[in-house]
């Protein structure tokens, strides 16, 4: 196919959709609450019942809050599957869906974080559906438009943002899969009772 005839929208979507449909989605099946909250190290950032965390900053509008700090610590805090999914659902997807595709306003401060793995995966799939529907509706001219003041780099194109979001999804959800692998490894069996759901 001649480069001038490429369907750039389809190409951008397939970067994520192929990975999700053929590699990642099945790896999230059966995610348990124990895995969702588990950390192999103490003092990890996570999603916790309101009032149970000692993290410097807590975000969230519901029964669960997500750990954070300003400034961010160096080295960065270890984060659980719950935290990583919360970041992807809210910071990567929901906030962008609100800014660019007319979805309800969303932020770390106002989100109702999932208290179970099943709820988190439902939130993830719902936000992915909104994101992909929005991207699917962008023609070539819309993909070339600068994203504007809604993003940290307003001069970049919408196509650049789509690529960035898909890289973020692949990056963070691959981390989730790695944590699932570590959870099953015999080396970490002794850490589960000590760290699952523990107060930071």
C-alpha cells in the first residue's frame, strides 16, 4: 500500500488493540483481590480503605484512597497492582477522556477508586472503550491538531498524544502482569501475609 493511502487512525489504534486483544487482556483474567493489593516490599503505595494509610498525600472521593506524595520520592515508591491500575484508569485514561472526548470530569482527587480487582478491571475496560471510541472518531485532520492547553505539551499533535497514551498503557499494564508473575513465585510466598492490605 502506498504511504499516502495508509489509514493512520487504524494504524494508531492497532498499536494498542493488537497488544490488548492478543497479549494483555487474557493475562488479567482471574486477578484476585490478594494480588490486587499485594506488595513484595513494605511501604509500597497502594489503594487502601479510607483512613488506613499513612502516606503523605491521599486522593479519592469514595471509600478507598490512593497513596501519593509531593514532591514524589526519590527513588520512586514501589506501587501495587491496585495503585498501577488506579493510575492507568484515572491519570492515563479517564482524565484524557474528559479533556478530549466529552466524558465526565475525572481527576485523582475526585475518583472513586476500586476496592476490588473485579471493580478495577470493570473501570479499566469502561475507560478503554471510551478512549478507543474517541480515537476512532478522529479523522486525519483531527489527528494533526495540537492538543492545546489541556496537556503538558500543548504544541504536540493529537496523534502524538494517542501514541503516548498507548505507550503508557502497554508500559504500566505490562508491570501489572509482572507483579502477577512475582506473586506466584515461591520466593515471595512468605511476604503475602505481611504485606497484603497492610497499613503503609
